[in-house]
C-alpha cells in the first residue's frame, strides 16, 4: 500500500502543489470553503429536521440547502484529494485522518440513503426517522470538521 501512496505523492499535481508558492494555499482555501458550504447548509437543515423553525417549510429548506451541501461536499472532496496527494503517506497513516474519512463516508452514505429511500424532499420519511438521521448527520459532519482541523496538528 505504501507504493500506492508514494505514487500519489509523485504525481505532477502533487509536485506542483508542494513547490507552488500559492497553489497549496488556494487549494486549502477551496477545501475550507467547500466544508463551510457543506456544514453551513447541513446544520440548519438538520435543525429543521429536529423540529426547529417549524414555521419554515421543510421542503423549501431542502430544495435550497441540499444542493448547497452537495456542492460544498464536492468541492471539499476534490480539494481534499489534492491536499492529500501532497503528503499521502503521512496522512494515510494518521488515525485522526482515518477517523475524518470515516465521518465523511458515513455522513455521505447516510444522506444518499435518506434521499434514495425517502425521496429528494424526504417526503416519505417519518418524523422520528428524520430526527434520527439529523442526529447522525450532525455527528458525522461536526466530527469530520473537528478531525479535519486536528489533522493539521497531528502530523510531523
């Protein structure tokens, strides 16, 4: 597996990011922006699923916030892969990074499953199912956010 991570670190894009004065900073900023969009959309949506702001239509919030969250996730993942390529071996061997990946995968899988099973607007989900999903979602995305910040302090 180490050879795979060495190969990732040897890619031209990883080399460029390691040596570009502003390249890594721009990609890092894109990663943070993506996660801001994701968490900034997910938290209010999950609060609504938990029963806050009952006077605001759940369908309206989902229509606006789900695509924002999806775009944020796409940006965060794309930029995250580029950041990973710079120090793939170090990151892959870090338990906090592995935990972050598990949180991201669990949060993504849970959201996809909810929308596939209960429809994009979650019309077919019971209130109790929505509340359980909201708690799982908040846990996953806040966990990923915390682990992501800790990754910066866990390496050599």
